[in-house]
């Protein structure tokens, strides 16, 4: 038979475990960054796409959930549902590119952005479907201007 004291400690233990899991999720797995966050990797858009096409498993290990700075040519600009997405050129042979979901704080900078312009962005790499996905992207005008 379980005593009240044992039951109480089991509840406390489960509560602390739950707090630990939630903290890990927010601090480590879903790490956010700002425009001043330090970049872990700098790469050209074409090389990033090629890395995923040639060996997706290795590229996953190198780039997923890391803050990456990518330089490339804007292929397309999309404004949909209060979100802005830039698509950077990647691999021409299979029409893959990099989909960059722009952070909401960057909307004023978007007025200076045009198709076929070279741009440098930094964002969190989330993987590869047909294109590489970068989330929470910030535009780096120090390099672009």
C-alpha cells in the first residue's frame, strides 16, 4: 500500500520532470535568435542545397537547428497570410532552393529587397523537403549594402 508521503513525493517528482521537459523544449530544441545572435555556419545558398541533395543525412547533422548565415540570389518574394518568404536560388538541375521565412521585425527592410538581388540572411535551418527551410530569418544589410 502506498503511503501519503510516497504519493506526495511521486507527484512532486513528476511535476519537476514535466518542468524540466518543458524547459528543455523551449531553451534547447526551439531556440530563437535575434539579429545580433552569433552565426554558427556561413554558406552560399547553392552549396547548402547541394549538401542536402548529395547526402541529406550528413547535411541534417551539420545544419539542422543551427543558426546559419546564407548568401544567395533572390528567386522569388512571397507575401501571404501576414508572412513574408524569400526563396533563394539553389540547385538549377532539380529546381531546389532555400525557403526563408522572414521574421516579422524585418518588414521595413523588405522595401529595399528586389528579385534577382544578392542578399545575406541568417536563420534557423529546419531541414529539407524539396527545398531547404530556414525559419526566423533576419536580413543582414551590412553585407548587402
